[in-house]
C-alpha cells in the first residue's frame, strides 16, 4: 500500500512535537561517555525518578569514593552543557513559575497532565536541571513540616500548617 502525502497549505506549519523533560534530559545524558557515569549523574541530580542526593550518597551507590564521584560529575558537566537548547526545561520552568504557593505534589501532577513531564522527575530535580543548564530558577521550594510548597508561604499559612501537625 502506498501512502500519499498531501502538501500543507502554505500558511500552515506542522506543529512541533512536544518532548517531555525526562526525554530531553535523557538525550543530554547520552552524551556522557559511560553508562555508569550517566547513572551516577542522574542519581545525583535526581533525574532517575528519585530525589536528588549528595555526591557522597551517589558514590556509595556506585561503590565510589566521594572524590571519585565528584571527579566524574565534574567531567560530565561540560558534556551535559553542550545541550544548550532545552525547550522542555524552559517550558517546565515557565509553567512552575505560575504555580506559586501551591503544593509541590499538585504542581508535579499538573506537569504530568500537561505532558511536560512523564512524572518521573521531582521539582527538586527540575531545580537541579535549571542549575546544570544555567537557567535562572523561576521558583523556590519551601518545606513546612512534611509538606513541600512552590514559592514562599505567608506567615499565617505557616502558623496554621505547623499547628495542624
């Protein structure tokens, strides 16, 4: 069977395929030389579906000293930064900027609903991605008790939350 492709009208352009943040970060990680180093970097930055961790913790996971983990991470950074065009990261940062004073878990769920993420990366991992790719973070995370919020929470809300716990 032959497929016939009709030309698009001149004033219409094909819609760009939207990629998720995880697929964009995965592509950037593929530039790192070895699989173990990719996994170490992803583990440290929280791009592996878990919260970010220290280089010491990542090193222990891969049976490396903290210093060796630091060296591998330092070598990987310039390689990662070769991926300077990061439209999914920029879209996620823009979206989260508009979600101030919201529960972080709700914002992460909305990112998934919007198709911006696959739900495997936390907002902590997003902040680490912004840092790695030299983007200005457009939000901060604040924890009150065991609850994580995007952006600052007013003192009245802090008091209510602390008393409720």
